[in-house]
């Protein structure tokens, strides 16, 4: 059974959903999503562990502060959540933006992070940061009185989903529309993150995974594997919405990493 609750933080209340008991596994979603990205993964991980998926600061049902978003701010929220839940140590999983946040959290918390799974995480170099402000928007659309911006946003994301996966795309739309005025902020935060300075500080054993059809993320797969001396897995039949397209395989790889760290 999935249960929802809140933890107080420096930003206000942070929302999370969990299931299961035992050693905690914390899952961080991409932006502009929410914990819902992991709704099918949680029960699979929760069958043997305490699986927790939070809403990142600024997204879902978590507090939405006025200050500019940054990976460091998202990581502050994660720290407040794990401290509020009394988690002395935990396994950490992040997908896309959530993986970049996981890099920052793991670099800060050292041995408290027992293992790290980074899914489809962009490898941010100084060169990418220098070009960050020139990138075209990913999800931002201009609201229009006739609602045509909804179709524009749908079409921006439709090619990431296979026919028959419209329910998952509907969930994306619901999350994105909830934060439409800030829908691009998380992407900007990723591009500005000083990842090259944080990766060397990570001590947790890491696994890097990526859907074979996740064309934006695949170029970062090998550089990230090499930077962390990590195990790497490329998964057929998965793309940008990997946790929703292949929740069984996503959960299997997470649990494989968790069990190896516990061995």
C-alpha cells in the first residue's frame, strides 16, 4: 500500500509517498515531474525495502519557494527530508534531473548514501554550462486563451512515448501544468550545475543506467560511467520516461545495486 505524508523543511512542507519496510531507498524524479513518475516502481522496490519517492522542492505537492531554483536548493530539500524522517543512511536513486540532484546529495552526505543509481543523467561539463543560456526551452509554452498551448506542450513530449503510453503522457501533463510558470526552471538549474566539481567527492558505489531510446541522455552515459568508475546498464525498450515504460527493469536494477552494497 502506498501512503503519503509531509515533512517540515526550511522551505515549508515536503510531500513524499512510500511503501514497504526495511532499509530505505529514496527516489528522486525528473523535472517538471512529481513522485508519480515512480508510482509503478515503488511497490516493486517496496516489496523488500522501504521505498520513498519525494516531490522535489518546487514540484508536485511540495513547498514552492519564490527564489530561483538550483540543484543545490533541490538537494537542501532532500537533506531536510531525510533528516526529518530520521534516516541515518539510505540508498539513493535519481532519474534525469533527479539524478543530478542525487549527485549533489551524494557528494555532500558521504557514507550516509549507501549506494547510488543514476538514471539517464546528463553529464554537465564547463563547456555545457557556457552554452546553457543559449539552449532552446524544453517544456515552456506561452499560455493562450484558447488553450492551444496544451496541445503544444503535448506535442513537445509526445515523441518520447510509444503509442499506447498516453496514460503516462497524461501524468506528465498534469505534473507540468501544475508548475507551468516555472516549468523550465529545473532544466536551467541542471545546465548551470557544477557537476565536474562534485563528482570526485562521491564515495558511494554507483550504477549508471539509461534507456536505449533516451537519445538526449545516451551521449552522457559513458562519460558518467567513467567519471564514477560505475557499473553501467543500457536498457532496450526504454526512453526518457524509463521508470514508467519499464518499471520492472528499473526496479530490478535499483535492487541489484542495493543488494550489492549490502552484501
